[in-house]
C-alpha cells in the first residue's frame, strides 16, 4: 500500500519497530509518495529471505519528501540476499523525491549481498535529491566488491544531487574498503554530483568545496574531479 498523505511526528520518538520475514517494500512505511517529517525512529529489521527495497523509515520513496527524520533502526539478515537497503530509505526511482535533514545512527549488517547498501539511501534511479544528511552509523556487508556508502549506496542515473552531507560512520565491504558514495562511473554526467560534503573517519578527512565528482567501482576509486 502506498502512503500518499503527510505524517508529521511533531518531533516525537517511535520505538520498538520490529519487522521480520519480509520480501519487498519494507520499513515503518513500505512505500510512499507523501511527506514524512519530524520524528525519530528506533527498532530492528531482521530478515531471513530474499528481500528488496528495505529502509528503516521507508522501503521505497516515489516522489515523496522525507525531512528531519532520525533513524536508529538496525537492519540485518540471517539468510537470503538483500538489495537496495538504506538506514532511512531503501530505494528511489523518482527524481522528485527529496531527502533532507535526515540522520542515521544504526547498524546495517548485511551478509550475502552486494547490491546497493547506504546509510541514508540504498539506491537511486532517475535522480537523488539528498541534502543536509549525516551518517553516524555502521554500514557493512561481507560481500567483496559490494556497493556500500555512508550516504548513498549506488547511483543509477546521470544527474544525482547530494549537498551538504556528512559521513562519520564506518563503511566497509568484503574487500575491507570504504567509500562515502559508491556508484558506476559510467552513470555520471557533467551535472552537479556532490557539493560541499565531508567524509570523516579515523584515517581520512575530505572536505569538498564547490563541486566534486567522486566515482568508485567495485570498491576501488577510479577518479576524482573537482572544480577550482
């Protein structure tokens, strides 16, 4: 069922979310084209079968607005293959979707999966509009070459926009590599990709001012282009 209204949490906390044995479009909201704002969410999603579009707050955001939301939702699996997993949003397929002022503090601990795992958003196609977001959580999978990112797991379009975002958390895959945003380099055009973003870890501090294009593939950096 698609939620099309407005959910305003009025800065309250929703606790004890528990989801198990789901297949697709799962989170506090499975699918929405509405507005979700102003709340904190805590809980656990534990899966034991193949699943797609799983997010702590919403599994699939379709032209919706998610703003001022903090997620402490932990997502893990005991069996099956998961794809498009996000601490806040699992997947986006609509360029009008906006994710703003969202923070993730939980743990994504995904096994047997390599497809699109991100602290804020797992996957976006046809446009990501992510701004003022931060990941303080852990994003990890045991699969080598997995697409993992502190803010966004994978971009599959030519004009993503990610502005004023921060990654403070640990991000890794089976190669023991980590990245702020991981994507297929062939999908990046000359549009604005990442603007004024910061990656902070125990080993690395990158401050990107103006416009930065950060492309990685299979856990390895391929290129960094910045305007001067």
